[in-house]
């Protein structure tokens, strides 16, 4: 780790060896958490998805009357997900909106715009998975074995994705809660920013204060901390469950935000930070650090508060 001798306390820069050591600890923590995770959430998601998939097939004559039943189907909770997962591969909500030229997929909008619902059905029918639903393309009734296999495969797809999304959301929420509590325990005061928007430094929290969930310039920050030397620290909380996933969360999101904030507010005015937990690749960590993002680990947040203390002490000394 290098430290500057300029007027401002320089950000922490970690060596590859430092990052590798902490990465090993973070990955072990990820392993421990996954192995201790109960099956209850997956089973609940599976049972819920299975019920919806079975109802979809039953109410449409195994997909033969999809167009005629679409208005009623869209009123059933979870049915839009089931329709998206008929496709091979499943279609995301964002992609589906583009494909059918819709601004929203809400049941109310689709129910009041029959032409939109018709485009939805046409799009889904064009990409129905021929392996899971072979009878659809062949225009025949499924055998009991085919129908059962289709229900099981579709249910597994939906429930796996739901649990993965739930894990990400819960992991991020837990990490944000921990960071918030650490800042409070360290004597910083949580404040509310009018409009939850910071366009200029004067709108940022004062020294010793912090806010959460605000627009900082044109990008959202999880936390913004007012430092005693008049700089601000922008904190992003990132949880990754795979090295591939980490590229999106760390390099394409947090590091990209760091570059934008540094350009908008100036390198001497802002310190972009990411608090990390989970699985990453070392070279992606180094890349994010080189792009101006300071890295701290959720399992050792004392590094973060120690640096904040250094800034405060240096400001008092001056």
C-alpha cells in the first residue's frame, strides 16, 4: 500500500499480494455462507413456480390456446415470468419490452392494450423451446412424460433464477446495512439530502456526515460521506457470486461510476470506493483500482474507517 505526502491524504492503493490475500478470505466467506444456506428458499421458489407453470399449460390446452387466454393469464401473479421462461433461452423483461415495443409489462397496461398483448404472444410463440415443448412445433398433444418433463425443466429454470436474484438482493442489503452501521458506530451522522440528489459539492454531506441512496451527478451512489478535508467519498457496495459476474458489478458498474465521478467532480474532490464481498478475479480488482476506484473488503471494514480517521487527523493538524 502506498501513501502520499501531499496536502491531501492519498487513497489506499493495495498491492497484488494484498488483494490476493483478502480475495482468498472473501472467497472462503462465500463458500461458508453457501454451504450453510438452507434449501427452504429454493424449495419455496420451486413450488411456487411449478404451480404457475402447471396452470399455464392446463389453462391453454398445453399452449394451443395461448392467444385466446392471454388476457386472463396476465392477471395471475407470476404468469408473465412463466411466459418469458417458455422461450429458449428465457427472455429478460428488458429484452421483452424491446421486442414487443412496450414501455411497461404491467398486467394493467397489457390488459388495456390488446395489440400489445397480441405481440407478446406472437413473440413468445416464435421462440418456444423446442426441446422442452416438442409437441408445440409438431402441433400435437404432449405425452404425459413430455408434459411432466417440461414442467420440471421450466420450474427449475425459474426457481434457480429467482433464488439467485434473491441472494444478490439480500447480500447487497446486508452489506449496505453493515456499512451504514459501521459509519454510525464510528461517529458519523446520517443525514438526508434534499431531493436525494447531489449535483455540486456544496450539496454533499458536511464533514462527519453521510447520506445513502442518492444520485451523485448522473449516477446513483449507495453512500456519500463528507470528509474533513472538504472531499467526499462515494461508496458502492458490491456482492459477487462468481468471477464472471464480478466483471459486471465491479468493472462495468462501480469502476465506470468512479471514472464518471472523477471526471464530473475532479480528482481532488472525490474518492470513489467499493466495498466488496464474494468472488472476484485478481486482475479485475487491479483494473478497477487503476481506474480510480479504491477497494475495501466487507470482512475488514476497519481499513475504511482507519483511512477516514487519517483524513480527519490530517485536517485537524493543519
